[in-house]
C-alpha cells in the first residue's frame, strides 16, 4: 500500500459518480493511512491530495463548486471509514483537521459546509478528540451567519446532531461551562444561528438542544429568557402538509416543544405566566390549542423540581384562571385537561401551601355547590382537588361533606339533588382509590383515620342517602326522581365498599345492618318487583323508567355484592321467596317463566362479579345452582306447567356457562395446566359435596347452604382448580336432572330384551302440553352439552361419558357395567314414549369429542337412526324428530372414517339412504298426501349429509354417492320437487351441533367443496332447455339459492356471471317468500363484493326488484279460518324480509355505482320508493326513506 498515491485516489473519487466506487476508494485511502509506517506523512499527503481543487481561483462556476465539494467529501468519507474501523488519528492531527474543516465554514460556504460537517462528526467521535475543541467548532460553525438557513435540511440536521453531541458529552459540556460561565456565549451564538429553522425533523433536534442546554447548564436569567423566547416562539406549533413528508407528526412537535417548557424549574417564571396569558385570550384560542396549552402546563407542574420556587408562587394565578375553564367550559376535552392540571397542581403542594390553596379554592367552590347552575362544575373541581393526595382529601372533605348534606336537605330542585348525589358518589369512589393507594404506600402515616373514616359509612348513609331515598320513594315518582334513584344506587354500591384507613386490619365502615338495608333496597327493583310483577312505585306508568331503575339496581348489585359477600345469600333467599309468592298468587300480569330466567341471569352476573385481581370463588355459582335446583323441585311439587321447569333448567345452564367463561378469562395459561378430572376423584369429590347438604332430587334432605359453601369453596386454590370443581359439580347436577326426568322401563321386544330408558311419570301425566315438555327436555339436553363440551377429551374418556349417551346416566338402574361393553339395546335412542328422550341423548352426544364414543356403538347408533328416520309412517313428533335429525348430523360428522370397518359401514348406511330416497320419491309421484312425510325423510337425509359435508372426503367418489343422488333426483321430483329444493339449505345452514366449540370435525374447504359438487354442475339446468323443462329449471334455481345464501361470495365468485343471470330470471319465477329471500340475499352479497358483475343488468334488476317489492306488499288472499296461524305468521315474516331486501338493494345502488349509470332509472324508481315510505313496518319505512334520499341526490 506504500505505492498508493492519494492524489490519484482523490482524482478517481472526484471523477466517479457511483456511490459504491467512491466508498471503495475511501476504504483504499483509509487502509493506506492505517498501514503507513509514518502516519504524519501519510495524513499530510492525504489532506494535500485535494489541493488542486482548494487553491484560490475563480470558483464562481457550478462545475468548480461541485468538484470542490466532491473533493472535500473524499476526506470526509475517508474519516468515516476510519471511524467504522475504530481507528483514531493522533491528537495533533485531529486538531489540525478540526481547524482545517472549521475554517471552511467562513471561507467556503457553498462547497465546504456539508463535507466539513460530516468530517467534524467523524473527528469528534475519535478517542483523541480534545474537549477544548468543541468551543472552537461551535464558534466556526456560527460564522455561517445568515448562510446557515441556505444550507440543505440534511446538512443542517448533521450540524444539529453535532451540537447535541457536544451538549451531551460531559467533557465538552464542562469545558463550555468553564469557558463561558453563566453567560453561555456559545448558546447565544447558536440562538442567533438557528432562529429561523422551519424543517420538522430539524426542529425536533433544535428543541432537543434547547432542552438539553436548560437541563445541563446554569445560564443566567437573561440567557434563560432568550432560550425561552427561542422555543416559545414556536408555541403553539402546527404542521403543514408537505410534498416530502418527514415522518414527523404534529404530536411529535408538540411533545418536543412541551419538553422545553418543562425542562427545568428555572424556566417556570417565564413559562407559567406565558401559558396562563395564552389561555386567558378566550375565544381567540381554538379548542385544540387550548388543550395543548393545558397539557403543556400540566407537564410543567409535574416535572419542575423545587415546587416551592417553581409552582407555589403561581398556584393562585393558575387556580384563578383555570377554575373558569371548568365553571364556564362546554368542551369535554378542555374540561378534562383543565381538571388534570388542577389535580397536578394540588399534588405539588404540601403543608402550609396546600392548606392555603385549599382555603382559597373552597371559598370559590362553596357558593357554586349551593347553586344549581354550577354544582356539576364545582363538583368536578372539588373531586380533582380532593383526589389528588391523601392530605388534600383529609383537609377538604370535612368541609365539603357537611355542606353537601345540608344543601341536599334544603334544595328543592330535582336536578340539583341528582348532581349533589353524583358528587357524593364521586367522592366515595375517590376515597376508595386513596385507601388502596395508602395501603400500598408504606410511607403514609396510618396512625389515625387519615381519610376521615368518621364521615363515611353509617354517618353519610343516615345523613344523606337514607332521607333522600325515603323522599324519592314516597309519592309520585317523576322522571327527576328516577334520575336521583339511579344515582343513589351507584352511590350506595360505592358506600358498601368503603374501608377503614387507619392502623390495624381493614374493615367496612358501614355496619352489617346498614349493608343489609342497602342490599334490601337494591333487591326490590332487581329481583322482587320483576318476579312479582310489580312496579317500583305504583305511580310509574312508563316501562322505560321502570327498566332504567331495574338496570341501575342490577349494576349496583354487581358492584356491591363482591364488597359485602354475605349479601349474595340474601339475594338467593329473596329470589326463592319472591318466585313462590308470584306463582302461588297466580300473578298473570307478566310472563313469570321469562322473569325467572331474567332474574336468574341477574344473579348469575352478580355471582360472577369479582373485585379487581380477585379470583372467582366456586361458592357463589354453586350456591346459585343449588337454589335453582331447589326452585325447580318446588315447581315440580306444585305441579307447575313444564314451561316453569324449562325456565329453571335454562337458568342453570346460563349460570354454568357464564361461570366457566369468567374462569377462562381469569385463569392464566400456567394455571390452566392443572390435574384433570378422573373417575376416582370425581366420585370422591361429589360424595363430599353431597354429604355437606348440596341439593339432591333423589333425597328429602334440606339443603345446608352454609356447609355447601364451606366444602365447595373452602379448598379452592387457583382458577384451574375452581374450574375443575365447578365442572364436576355441574356434571353431577346434569346426572341428577337426567335421572329425575327419566326412568328405567320394561324392554321393547322388537328392539332387545334389555331394559330401556323412558320418560319419568311426571312427564307422562298431569300436563296437557307435550310441546312444553319437549322444550323442557331440549333445554336439559343443552345443559348437558354446555357441561360436557367444557371437559377435555381425557376427562370425557375417564368419566366414560360416551356410554352415557343413550343410558342417560341411568347405568345403575339399568344394571349396566360401564367398565365393560354395553348391550346392543342400550346404544340406541330409546324408542319408548315415541323417542321423546332424543333431546337428552342429543345433548350428551353434541358435547363429546369424536373419539370418546366407542366406534362399535357409534356405528350401531348411526345405523339405528338411519332406520328410524326413514321409516314410514314417522315414529315421532316433529319436535322430537328435530332432535333425532341433529343426533343424525352429529353421528355422521364425528364417525372416525380412518377405521376401514367404519368406512364400509358408513357406505352401507349411505346405500340404505339412497334406497330410502328412491323409495319415497317414487311414492311421492303417486300421492300428494305423502308429501309432508317425504319432506321430513328428505330433510333427515340432508342432516346426515350436513355432518358428512363439514368433514368431506373427496375420494374415493363412492363416498359421495348419496350427495350426488340427492342433487340429481330431488329437484326433479314431479310433485314436491320445489319443496325438496327449498330444503337444500340444511346442507350448509349454521348448526350449533357443528360448531367448533362442540368439537365437530370441520374442514376449512368444506363449503367450497360442496359448491363444486352440489351447485356448480347444475347451474346450466337453471334455464329451460331440451333436457330441462320450466318446472325443473325453477326447482333447480330454488335449490341453488338455498345453498348459495349460506356461502361466502369468494366461494362462488368464479361463476358470478351465470349466477347473476339466474338471479334476474328468478325475480319473476320465484314465490314471494323464502325462495325470493334467498335470491335477494345472494344479490345483495354480489352487489357489496362485486358490483361490476351487476352493472350490465341494472335495467332488468331494477324492474324486477320493483315488482318483487310490490308483490310482497300485497296481502295474500285468505284461505279459510282453519289454516294454522303459525305458517301464516311465518309467511308474513318472509314477505317482510323480501320487502326489506329489495329496498336495501335500491339503497346500496348509489353507493356502488357512479351517478351516470343510475340516472336513467331515477324517475322510474322514485315513485315506488315514495310509496314504500308508507309501509306498515317501521324498519322498512326507515330503509325506504334512506333509499329515496340517496336516489334524489343523484345529479
């Protein structure tokens, strides 16, 4: 490298215009310097290599300017390489180079600044750089003067980075302070140099320089004032849109300026008066600027050190200005920011300053609290001050609470009372927060009740809440009184939770009798009145007002019961008492079964409510379930109608589900990996629970709730263990209910000689409504699903739940050993009572994992259901058949087809279903009387396919023979083809039994696979042809849209053009009802996802939609008084849906297309839309109005 000539390298660098080549040249030069034997000579030659471009001469030309700048950049780039290699030049060489590059700021403003800046940054980073050179560099740079602003933003940014480095380097900073003292002459020069900066990125650095200077130096008052003027000149700062955005936001700039205001307490004498004066400009200040001012003032108050010097002198000035921002403020953002400033101000005051400030502020607040016009505003200020610190609360509340109580007694304004109660509530909430803080803060003196315990608790209850509650509850309850009662309920909930603040164990300030009285008040509107069909007050005629009171009471119970645990048992006792009173008095003014469920839902919310960071205890949900069971048994003993049983069973299910959801949210991943439920543990645990007095249907013992709570809740450790215990207890409840509603009966010889499970006697006699009983059984099945699906697969196996599907937890009475194989007669849905136990089997089956049930039993049950559901005549009612269909779907879906024997058996079942389909379709061609039964059998076959489609198997093709037969034959059936086509939606309609939470097997592409198998091949048959007559074409279109309605647009987008043409034809061929609704749903989906597909067909679509709406609006002709009202009502709903969908289509057109596509149809459509505005259905009128407005707005 000794032969390297730096002049040649410099020339190559200047002539090159590629960055990579220039970088390589710089690296060669750096290597030559490092490897030279005499670095002094090498560095000298390296610097001298650019002399030809630096020599004085005519430099007015742009070419000379560019080459000189490039030559200087050669030196800077070489220094950059040395810096990357962590190579330092000698101290004298660094000093010479600093002098050389520094001189260029005054002699070569055009060419030398950028390169010199880069070079100086590299030199400063070298270990041999002397701190004393920092001042020389700053002085040289400041010689730029007015030329500084002419430099590019990137060059100025390099200089700002250089300045920041100096101020943050302790050695350089110490030298600068030593040289300049408090006059800080270098800073004065920088202020003159950078005063005109406007680039956002550079401003961020400039503000950082000013902040760093204020924090690290001790300038004189004059210099501090000049620095303050420098950054305050930009306040309030904003950001204009730029063609070359820098990535800096307006908030970034605001925060940067704010940091300057709050940098040091010596700025306080300038900053705080400046900000207050800005704030006091009134309407001249926008909301955004006012919020910026307040946030800046808040930052100053929080960050200034030595508050006695920086904050205290301005406390009165701040209060005098800011109180009016709240008193007269109307903008929530401004008021919120102001209250935060006042709170921050209060936190920085202590001792005499705090007391003086509170005296002055209370003097202003006391009058406003007495005035209805300003109570809310004064209350906000009071809460901000009192909640700032424990000392502030302790000082001001002894004056505030008595004054509020006195004002409450004397004011006659209902709104004033409501505002005062809201203020008391806020003070209670603030106190609870301060109590929590004082417990965590060991430095707080707890030698006395520093949070004025004597004012809160029974005292405030009897002085304020009790008199006002009695006043509002008496006489006519007006809207104002409703508002007061709602606010009081919020306050009473907070009052129950008030804890002591002194030394010793924490205790509630309200006595137990007071807490019970409060709970009693809340129980009436939330539990007693709904169950007994009463209003909170006879004068309340407005149901909305009554509901508001009820909702407020429920919310208050959710807050208060966790704070006073004994209250929950009071709620349960009142629940039982009130529902007994309501039933025995035969109150017919309301729907008692519905209220039983609604109030139970309230109790469930309360049971699952916990204090922050508190784990849900099992005792509450277990107690609630126990009480619901007790209520159910009481209803059974009273021979109440089955709808009451269903209400209690539904409530139990809701309680368990909500408790499990709460535990899932509270339990961490590490906690969830606890020991699972085993058969031995389950048996032992349930026996211990039952021995403590848990309610049982099969015993006459009186439930001992206290013992139950002790045993069930006493051993709880973590969330996972609570969940395990809850599931075990819930499963035992399911077993009890199943055994209560079923019994073992004599065998049916046609099935087997084994005993069978049928319905219990209480479901067989004494009640006329079989439908209500079946609903009850269905609810019981859903309860079983809720519990069983929450168990993991290992737990389900351990508890052998797969064998309980058909024995319904009656294995002991059936003399069946669950450890061994079950007899064939016990692995089918019991035929007793016309298969009415089907919902119970369905409930267990629905929650099981696919592999829990024995494959032998699974196949046997599937084969049996196939025979039952295809038998003629139908062996059960439609309600029972629905449960059998769902079971058929589940068994089809969860069968393990990996097993070759299972696969063969499933193919045999499909063949049986194909034969059944062929048989019933042939029957339907002979007699229309068989049509309803044929449709039922066909829908059962579709349920089987629905389970199979969800976990489709594309190969071999014979696995899908049944689906192919259904698609080809059903729509072509001569008489009932159209009804069968409507049923095709069963294949893909949402089903709870196929939900992931029920462990169904679902493949991601199941819907796409079905489309290409059951829809796409038949699209061509939706138009008449030589092979397809009009009737079959319409039927085929009905089947297509029955499926498409439940698919996503992406799944059929490839054929959207053909589908649109079928849609247009169907608008005139479909019946107004479920058929037309399916077609309109698909059209709306296409309009939203792919409007271009409809653009060419707008004329036909608009005309067709107008006809659809007008047809759907016409009242169908009466067919006689003997017609079942249920189908009539269903058809009425379908016609409403058609009208609404048609109008939604019109409403969305202007949003989907440019005006020139729609203007030709404007006049044609405005009249029908105007007529639709008079539709009898409110929702349709609203849609019509929006549609007409959109079309009237077209140019």
